[in-house]
C-alpha cells in the first residue's frame, strides 16, 4: 500500500526577514539631562577617600551653565541680527529713486541741474572757498568764495555755470571745500546730495551698499539724511 507523505500546512507560507529600523541619529551635543546623568555617575563612582569637593561640583555646574547660556545668547544675537538685516533691506530698497546726503567729494550734474551739499565745520573759519573741477579732465570749472562761517553744517549749491557764466556739460564734477585754519590751507569734509540708483544687499563680510546714480556706491550706514 502506498503511503502518501504528510502535507505541511505551512509550505505555502514565506518568511520575510524583519528589517532593522533606521539608525537613530547620534547626538553631537551634550544636553542638560545627559550632563546631570554624567555628574551623578561621577559622584557614585568617585574615590571614597577623595570625595568631590563642593567647589569642584559647583565649578562644573557653573561651566555647564555658562556654555548653555552662551549658546542661547548666540542664537538670540543671530535672530536679532537677522531681524536688523531684514529691516535695513526694507529701508534701503525704499530709497531707490530718492536723493540722499552722504560723505563724498563728487556730484553728478544733470542737464539743467545743479550739485548741492553741506560743508562740515568743526570750528569757525573766515574764508571758505569751494572749487569745482571736471572729474574726468581735472579742468577748473568754478571757484566760489563763501566767506566766513561758524561751526556747523554749511549748505552750498553749484548752479552748473562755469567761471564764464556758461552752463557746464553734464557729467561728474569734483567738489573741494577749503579754508585757512591756523595758517594752513585745510580741506573740509563735504556731504554731497545724490540720487539712489539701486541697492546691493549684504554678502559675507561686505555690508549693504547704496549705489548712487553716475557715482560710486556708499555704505548704507554712511547715509546721513534722506532728502
């Protein structure tokens, strides 16, 4: 008699190896909980003949508190700096097309326009002179005697006329204000009124720049007045 082999009821079942869960990312910094655990372990396994001094314990706690505080402070300053940069960017972009006053020695003369600004005096002087020259050729265009003034901001305007009363060609002109101080002919600081053409945002160590129409750029924090 033929004997049939026993049928395995589980022959049609397949087993799939259980995949291991993704490795949990390791922490690279020591948190407060881990620090206290290490501190407790250190105290538990310390040499009974040389127990940890209270001062040592407090010193380690203070070190941890200092590091944690510095990290929090750095984050706060980072957030604060980001907020300031965003605020400056909004302010700077709103300047495009407007006129501003910034330290400089050159101005752009447009057709039928003028060049204006301020002379900054730290002391009273008796004989201020403003010399206007063509920035490209160095040719003297106008020489104006402004007389005596006390300390402060002294406004000036060059109407674009040369020494012969003829309108100068449009372009960039150098403005140099001088005065005799203690017997020496001294160049005075001037602020020139110029139009904002565009803004260059801060990048790396380079701060935000305001690009002036027809002229060089100036740092955003050099703008003294919005006209």
